[in-house]
């Protein structure tokens, strides 16, 4: 399939990144992204907040600042009260206000299955765009949110999660990646992506695929929601985790000591997950300290970019 081309297109479909980037002037490029999904929590207001935070995240991952958004709504008007939709949209609006984003429009359709999300436009300098591929051997990888939301959401659907963990995970998924993005802009960051449906290892695989570099991940350094280990041990691993493993496991080498539950969590599909930041070795610890001071409390160095094995991920 042949796609239209343009000399001002900085990041397009040929690069499979988090968002598209188009140069407008020598000083301004626009970042464009879209994301929407079905409810992952019962509360419509919090669903709206989570969906908005998730959509905005791609702009932050590219190093940009989101500016405008449009609502995308699919709603079963014959089966569900319109008040539910109002609460969803209010949640999205409140999250946009928090991010300093202006809602400029949107589109809705009648559908049997409820869906909500945003189309987002952000700004960035053309020379400062962060992609997934600009890795260098010796760089360190920093993760800014703990893993395990997919497994915990499965436990929630099964009625097995406590009120406390539901509140914690809901708040985590609704948290913007804005603070992390603002902090990383002050450091020599080479690449970045956000961790969502493909899970941590799936998104790392995108960074090293078809490259001459490899990545080593230290499993004991990865922030993980404690309850996710418990629920994974109960077999509450979502189907998406198994699909992610099937798709990318040929690129991953697990050291024998890495527990199977940890492996499941590393493939666990995340909703509105954290940023995975690739930064120069010398700045990694300072960046983590700055993130912590900003309130990004789970930020941790979890791995390193290596010359070998080429195009592979080692999990130790």
C-alpha cells in the first residue's frame, strides 16, 4: 500500500511511532494522534478522565505539548441514559483543562458498544521531536509508572479487587504524563514512548526491531503494582498479555531466574501507562531524582541499551 508523501512530514506511517509529526514552519511542528476505547472502569466520570489522559499521552511521548482536542464518541443511546455520556465527557473535559488543552469539536455516532476518546493536536519544535528509534549503546531506560493495570482491571471485572486497589489504579491511569514530559525536556533524552496496549516488552521491541542494538531489562528494578503479582498468581492475566507474548516473544531472552509471573506482567497491556525514556547514562540518576521531586514517585532506571544482542531484549 502506497501512502501520500510530503517533504514536511517528519514522522508518518512509515515509522510506526506514537504520533504523526508535520513541520509547519522552521520553529513549529504539529503532533497529531487519536485514541479511544471501551470502558475499563465502571464510573463514567473516571472513564472519561482515563480515556483523555491516555489520548494525550502520545503527544507527551513525542516531547510535545498538547494544545487542542476533539471528542470521539460511540454511544448506545437506545440502551443507555444520556446522563452517562454527560459524565464521561465531563471527565474528559476536566482532564483536558488540567492539561491546558482546548476542546474544539468532535464527532459522535450511535453504536451498540460505548467508546470514548480524543483526537489530539500538539506543538513541538521540529528539531526536538522524540521518536522510538534514536537509541545509543550505553543509554539508560527509565519507566515512570508501575506496571500491572491490565491484570488489575481483569481482577476488577471479576469482582476480586478491593476498593483500595480500584481507587489506586483508577487514579494511576487518570494521571497525566505531563509532569514526566516536562522534566525530561531538561535532560539529554534520545528517545521516548509511552507504555500502553503492547505492554512494556512489546513497546521496547518496537524500539529495537530492525536495529543494530539490543536492550537489557533488569526485572527486579521495574516498578510493579504489588497486587498485580497476587492477581497474576491467581491466573487473572488478560488475553491481551498472551497475544503480546505470542507476537514478540521471539525477540525476548528471559534469564531462567525470571519468574513466569514477572514475565506475564512485562507483557501485560497497560492503559494510560507511563513513559519509557531513553537518556544518556550520565544523566539517568539525576533525571530520576528530578522526576521524583516533581511527584513522579515510581520513576526508576530499569535497563540499558547495548551493542548486542542486535534487535533483541534480554530480561535478567
